[in-house]
C-alpha cells in the first residue's frame, strides 16, 4: 500500500457504459458499502467538479482539520465519458476525481464530496463510488436533496434532522451555519450518520459549505476559467 492510499485506485469497472449498465454497476458495488463509526480523521480531501463543453474539470484540496489550513490543492480536466442522467452523476465526475486524487501527494484520511452518499435511489452516490473504489472513508455533502423526506432542523448551527426514504434513514439534514439553508449529508463508505455529520461540522469555516469543499469549488471554478 503506498503512503497515499488514494494514489493507486483499483480499476473495478469500465466508465464508458450504457445507463442500464451503469445502474447495474451501482447496484453491484452498493453491496460493498460499509457503514461504521468513523475513525480518527486529521486530513480530509475536499472534492468538486465543474463542466464546460465536452470536458469535466475536477479539483481536490487536502485540508488539515486541526491546523485549519490547505496542505495541497490541484485541478485537472478530462474529456466527458458519460451523458447527464439523473442518479448517475458519479459516472460523469468520478473518472476525473480519481485522476486528481491519484496525483495528490498528501495522504488523506477521508473524502468529503460535493454530492450524495447513500442518499441515492440505489444507495450509491458519488461518495459511495469513490469510497468503495479507493477503500477510504467518504462523506457526501450536498446543497440539495436528491431523494427522501425530512423535517426542517432547528435554526442554530449543529441542529439536525433525519433524511429518510421508504422508512429507511439515508442521511442527515444538517444546519452548518445559524440561519442559513441546511446541507444534506450522508455517509458514503466507512463512516456512519453521526460521523459524517460531525466531520462536516469539524470542517466548517463559518459558511454554509465545509471549508475543504468550498475551497475545491473555488479552485475548480478558477481552473475552468483559466482553461477555457
């Protein structure tokens, strides 16, 4: 195992597949998702993507949680390999994100994705896909709901309510800043509901988005602007 656990992901399937095949891959790999108490995390990778024309732009920011600082950041672009299909976002984003993580020199303990974890129709969102392929804890942190029912949490930072679907808990509706809209947080792999929500709060920088994801969003936007 290399020092950076994210540097050599196993190739588990093809990416240029039909939507039907992609759904079958999701269902197969969803069986490998494991929810468990999150182990100690000191360094997290914030991930985000942007699209332009026939390309996808991916950014990763390695963030030191205790020192609250960026350790490393990078971005790249790749040709799009998959059309836009609801519920299959990871097939558009994951190849570029895996390539970016493969270039990262900093070992990271967990992934924090701008997207869903198990809060997904097949319980296999972007955070699940990356977490299973890399064998890393992964958390989905989305600005909007994909599926599920929920009640508005209290207005103070840290207030939360459960996100459920067909009677099953699939995530947490988490208030990350007092008085602003909540985020939809769900475990992707090797973490549980409380661990996922607590990690998002630990990475908070006073704004709605956790700092590593906010910085990745800003970095990918600048990179796209400079590349087009």
